[in-house]
């Protein structure tokens, strides 16, 4: 990834689980909102998710953050 921004932080597992749950909930609400929007009606379901993420960079960032939180929590057997 060119010119990637790297974010490093430390938090308690309880905080990480809470953040994970919060971001996941926000992401699912946004995805549901865009998934059924007229703009994506004719985009095949297999390509719809990627199309949405390309248009909404905050959602793509949420996916990356969720993946990082999931990996860190699994490493600690906290998820």
C-alpha cells in the first residue's frame, strides 16, 4: 500500500473489545444503508461490497481497523 498511514496504539483488552463492537456496529449500519441504495441496485452482489468501499474511504478504514483489532484480540485469546 503506497503512502500508507500506520497507527499504533495500546489499550486494555476490554477497551479493544468495546471499540471493536462499536466500529462493527457503525460499519454494519453504513453497509446496510448503502447496500440497498439505488446507486448500487445494478451492481452485482459479488462486486457491491468493493464498490461501496471504493466510494466511502471511512468504511474501508473501518474494515482495516476491525481486522487489526480482531487479530490483536485473537492473539490474546480475548475474542
